[in-house]
């Protein structure tokens, strides 16, 4: 799995035995490390060649070429927040769409952006810059995630007001709901059609499965010494388990929902470190190919089931390709 080890300023690819198989920046590359910032959520592209690392606290997004082990592109000015062209403010959960566009939630600016490659530029914006509140698609209350659904739609998570919205990339809103009993919703995504999962970025934290009616389907909220501490992302695994990063507990865990037991862990609970087997505020996780998030959604991401929507998307892609001279 891919782990964004935020406070150690690195990305790690860890195998099931806890061995580090790849790391960026490579150990000892001081110059690379200075230019990278602090990775937040990071996702592998659907073709398996690139990692999109959101440097949320540093106000930028970096594209890391895995084979070359270097940052090849960036959007946003590192360490400088802003809202005008070329600037971001606390971007989160950036993902490469199959056509090469970059999709991200720009939290402080209260907007969702789609950027076209080349000289990165905004081709579509949902939400109104610096106008924050739940009224999608006109405004969003500090959106912190935009995750693909198997029907081609996306789930947007709004921190302010505790909302989860089902939308398409043209801004049509299909429904909105409150994740039940969640104080700080983070990175809601799909378990299966009609079933969703969200992390509660709180202490004690929790992970909740729910449906569009706001009904609880499963809740993992251990107490006492076993309590979660600001978990920020939970992803369903193909075998039914749940992968999650327990940020302030400095670990990544896998939970079996049938037993509510942790069946795998990387990192030592509550002990930050940078040596093998240790993490320091891991804030993002993805599975390695072929089970990475974007590979699992590669055939449907952004492609609506509705034929009219699909036709509009296709026409728009063709027109943009012509403008690029393709």
C-alpha cells in the first residue's frame, strides 16, 4: 500500500509484511526533500505511472513519476496560499482523471477544481471562491474530498455543516445527506452502490458506513486505550476489510468489520518515528495496483450511466482535444 507519511515528508510503498519497497524522496536526497513539502492524501494514477500527492498544508499538488522518482509537475505555489490563478489554499484529495485532468477539493477557498494538463489551468470550477456554505453546486462548506463512484458520479465531503453530496462534474446534485453521528466528516467514498464510508476526524474518532438516508450500516468507534485519534481516510478493500489511517496515533490499520478487530497495522500506536516500521502523522493511504482507488474506478470514473450526460461529456472532451490540436 501507498502511505503518505505527512510529518516525515515522504511517501512509502509498504508490502503486507511491513517492508518498505519504495520511498519518495529517496533517503539522503536533501534537495528533493526540500522541494517536496508535506504529502497529505496521495493516489496512484489509473495507469500506474504517477502518484498525485496533495501537499495540503503547503498549498500545492505534486505529480511524482514513480519510475523517475521525481516531481514532474506541480500546481499551486509551494508554501504560499492564495485563490487567484495558479494558487490554492489547503488543497485535498487531488486525483488524475483518465483523460489527464486533475480533480481536487480546495478547502479554504471552498471550491472544487478541474484542471487541464500542459500549463495547468482551470477548465471547470464548482463552488464560489471564498464563499463558504452548503448550497451545492453554487457554494460548498469547506470541501475536503471528491471521490469517484461506480456510476460515474462523485461524493463531495463538506466539513462545515457535516454534509456528503452526490454530484457529477457538471455540478448536478443528486442528493445530500449528513453522515450519522459524525462530528468532522473526512473523505467519504463508496463501499458498494448505495453504501458509503467516512472517517470522523476527531478524538476519539470513528469510521462509519452509511446510506443516502443517513442510516448507520456499521460503526467502528473503539474507546479507551484503543480509541482512534483523528482518522482522516477509510477505504474499503476487495475482501470486505477496511483500510484506514489513524493519523494522530501514527499508524495505518486494517479493520475486519465482521469482528471489529484490527487485523493488520503499520506503525506503532501513539509513537511517532521515521525508522522502518514507524510513521509520523500518516494522513493518506492508497492500495498498490491493481487495487488502487483510481484503477478500481478506471472504467467508470467521470462517465455517467445516464446516456445524455455521457453524450455531453464526450462532446466536451472532443472539443477540448481539438483546441489542444489533438
